[in-house]
C-alpha cells in the first residue's frame, strides 16, 4: 500500500522516530508534522494537548495516511486510547514500544526510564510496564537538562558528558537495573554518552527505534507494507519557522531537508 | 481478555517460544500443542504440512484461544498467509519477528540467518527481509548438526563447542555482518555458544524472543492483553510420548511440567 505513514510531534523530537522509520522501512513514504509553534506540549493542560493533537491528526487524515505515529510522549499519554478508538487506521504511540522492548530485554526484571519532567510525572511508563508485567521494578528519573542540550546541538564533548554524568547519578546506585528506556524522542541524539555513563551492563532502549519496529510489525500484520519499486517520498510540515526546522531536520536525518511546508492549524469541530 | 494464547509446533522446539511468552507476558495463559508424533515437518510435502497444521489449529480453536502462534518455521512458511486470511483471531509466525528485529538491529545492512536445511532451502528469511528492506545483504547457512545436539541435551562443553565452531565457519568470513538470526526454535538453547563463536560484534537475534515481543505488540494493538489478577494457566498437549515431552518441557521451561495431555489429531474437513 503506497499511502504514506503519518508522524506527528509537538516539534522536532519526533524526527528521531522518522529517522528510524526511514532506516527500518526504507520503502515507505512518510509525512511528518511538527507543531513547533506551540511546542512543548509537556506543560500544557490535558484538554489543550488533546485539541492540538486532534488538529494535527485532522490535517494528516486529509493527506490519506495509512497509519498514524504519535511521536510525542505527552500526546501519546493523553490521546493514544482515544485515537485508537476513533480512527479507522492503526495508531502507534512512543511509550508502549519502548516498554515492551525493555521487557523483552531485561533479565533482572529491574528497568529504568528517563524522560522530561512531564513524561516522568505522568507515570505512563511505569503504568504501561506494570500493566504487562506486574512484578517489574521500575526506576524513573526526569532529566530536564537533556532537551536544551540536544536542541543546542551539544551532543558530545566535555560539557555534554558532565551534564549527563551528573543528571544520571541517581540511577547509578541500582546495580541490578540492566535496561534503561530513553523515554524522550530527543535522547537518542546523546545515546552514546548515556551508554558510556551507565556502563556496558545496561542495555539502552531507544523508543524511536522500537516504535519503528512496531510500525513494521503492525504494517506486516495488517498487510499494508508497500511492496512496489517506487522511491519513498518524504514530506515535512511545521507550524513554526521553516528555516530552523530545515536546519535541525537536515542535521538529525543526515540528509538535506528542504521545501518544508509551513501550515496553520485550526480548531477541529468534529473528527468526521 | 483471559482466553489463552495458542502455540503450535511440530514438536518441542516451540517450547522456547512458549518460554519467552511466559517471561515477557507473565499474566497470559498458554496452551501448547506439539505434534511430536509426526515431527519433524521439514522434510514433508507442503500439502501434508498444511493438513497437519490445520489439524492442530482446529484443535486449539476448540479451546477458545485469543491468538495463534505458529512456533514452527516450516509451518510458518507454508500456512501463515492462509491462516491470517481464514482465522478471526490474530496469527503470528516465527519468521517475520526475527526478520524485523534483525532490520532494527543491523547498522551495516548485512545480516546472517541460520536454520535447518528445510528452512534455509525455503528462502523464507531472505525473502521476508528483502520484502521490507530490498538492499539488505543476507548470508544464510543450514546447520543440520544443531537440532540433534540440543535434543540430546548437549548444550555446553567441548563437543558442543567444536560442533558450533565447525558449523558456523562459513559465516566467519563476512566481516561486515553484524547481526545473526537464529532461524530455528531449538537454537536459543545454544545461544551462548553461538555468541562465543561469532564474537561480540555480532548481535544474536532469537526468533522466539522476538515472536513473544510481537505477540505482546499485537495483543496491545488489539487491546486483548489480560489485565486481571488471576494466575496464568499453562496447558500442554502432545500427539506423541508424554513422558519424553514432560522431561524436555521441564528442562527447557525450567519448571516441573506434568499432566501433559496426549491427543490424537484427525483430518479436518473444513475450517468452519
């Protein structure tokens, strides 16, 4: 099925998910929409996040997507169940794939989760993990310093290393913890640093990588993988500044991204 | 949803898949059926494998399973598409999950697959891998010596090591191959040996582990995970000798398995 996969995010973070989709599903076309103008969603009230997310979804449904990926932890927490129930196409969020991968990976049944303050406060990761595996021990930690670091492009060197070391310090005491979920779409950009700080006994789970894997699983299950020979088409939309978006997207996707479209989202009255 | 997950295999190999289901989905009940009497399926004609598999499926449908796992490479190759189309419940095979995990894992886009002679001859793994990722380089190798080794319980020590070393020799020349799929449900029992021989630069993918992960994904997607507090129930059926089955199952599942039921499968006229 040649229709594109739709990816929505509050900003640029979901580009790490798009990057993994491109790598793991190289034949699939993708439409990415980042609501950069109203980013971040984390501090916003639940109703507002739902409204903004619905506006993005409505826009992408108009582009005839075959599947929706909510590449934003906050939007996943607030809208995944709702969207799964109301849309005719499959919907995948970023929380469940990382949780499932951690359960597959751990041998000690003791896992860690790091994310933004909003994601950690929402308790969505511990809830999702324990929903499947009640006896799992989960350690979580908010890492508010990481997103600014990544957005400034400071992803290696002494300053970045020192920030990562001091931030992750509270997790180092859990000697039995063998798996750590990167519960924020920005964190894969500093994955190597996090791995170095946590040591080789801890397996790092990137929710973007795992989300792409589950998109592949669901497309396979639904028999909607594209199997033709046309090259994939990638389209990008933002509600904010296109030049900044193009710069970050080109860096993160390691290819020249241009012709990013600026759009204005408006309130959706109903989802018909 | 409290209904059990049904697992079918030509014999005992699928117990490694059942073991992973128990580990990753500790709340789920499982019914396992091994057609030990007519094992192995590999050398049998396609029509016969389809008939035997349908007999197993028919038996488990009578047990009200919520999902079917075909924990047998040969049966997956011949019946997955057919069963996906004819059954109302989700059907998962063992080939696709390992293939998808390899694509997620590889960074060099060069992967290996080992399996029985039948599985390798069927070319199902290369086909599934290239179906998703056309440019992947795939090296495959039949390892006929491994199943007898595992079934005799020789999973460590000098003899086992030497068999693994000499068998895997042809794959050692592919210096760029960074991922190896264990394309046979017996092989996880000698995973450590295979890892040692291939070296730490090669990531080993166990199709059982990955199949359980995808079962979790699909149950989550379909909202049919069991979320109550009852302990899981495990039931085992075999068409062959129950004592041998109990001995192998107890060893592989690392728990005392008894009260295995012996059944006789009969030809299914239609799938109604």
